[in-house]
C-alpha cells in the first residue's frame, strides 16, 4: 500500500513536533535541576512582632464597634510608630547578601499596602513591592475560629523557610510544608497580644491554654515550640517606647 503525500506530510510534522517537545522537556528538566543545585532559598518573614515592633501603633489605631483595627490607617502609620527588630533585620541582610530571596507575608489587610511597601523599602534599603515580595494574607473566620490563609501564599511562592511570632504563622508554615521558625515576641507585645502565642501563656491553665509563663521559659531554653518548630534563639528586649 502506498502512502499519500498528505499522510507523509502529517507523519513528518508529527515527528518534528515530538522532537521539539523532547527538547522542551529536556530544557525544563535541566532548568529545574539547575535551580535545585543553586541552593538558593526562598525565605519568608512575618511583619508585626517579627520584622517590626508595632504594639504602640496597634494600641493607637482607630477601631470599629467590634474592636477591629483599621488597616487602612495601620498601613500608613508605620513611619510614626514602628521600630525595626534588629536581630530580624540582621537575618534579612544575611539571606539577601548570600543570594537568597526574601519575601514578606503578613496577615494585615492590604488597604494602603503600598505605604507599608514604601516604609519597608526605606528602612531595609531594598525594593519592596506589593504582590512581588510583600503579600497580604488576612485570616479568615470559619465557625467562630480565625484561620490563617498564609499557607496558600507560601505554596504559591514555593517558600523554604518562614519566620513568624504567632501560632498561626507556625501552623501556616506546617500546612505548606515550609520549615517554621518562631521569632520570640517582645514582652510588651506578649502582654498586649498573648492570644495566639503557645496557645496563650497569659491565660489560666486549661485544655485550650495548657502552657503558662514558666512553660514558655522552658520552650525558649530548648529552642523548640509546641508545634515542633525551631525558636530563633536571639531575643530583642529594648524597644524605645
Ligand atoms: Mg506577627
């Protein structure tokens, strides 16, 4: 049986397409191997109580009838209230100067988020842009509980490490298969926002809050938290209030 011209042409085109596909697959595979071998890390940082001491700002923020802070106000007032947490800034500079990629992921709402980006750019002397290396991932409320949404952002960014101070930061990292590291919350912030910190070490001991201040010291001493996370061992105790 002889093949028609059309059949031969189709066969040649098919071979060419298969060959091109093979080249593309090899290129993608080589590229992914190259990325892995580079050892470049993607490192995420929380903002409040991790990069910035912001307790006085939140204490001053306008609030609605239900006590919720006004994030459009918060994101425009870091310049007036927020203080850099030096040990975290050192970490950021360490990762950047060694060729790793730094991201900021906060549970703040993104209203006027560009102003926070401008503040971080100025203070950290790096380019920070919303939805490039600064992401807003507010909690969502389900059946009366606040749940983090940060893990979705972590997955999108394919993060390797995440530094944060709250329980929800650690939970988000675990859900996204990102290595979690707890930054020690400053004593003033701990007093104001004890909730969501090793359960809540300020509450009476109960099933929901089984750890007290003495237990917190044990966790700090061992540099491990209730979710098995590492605790960054350098504390920061001297905000100018
Ligand atoms: Mg925080």
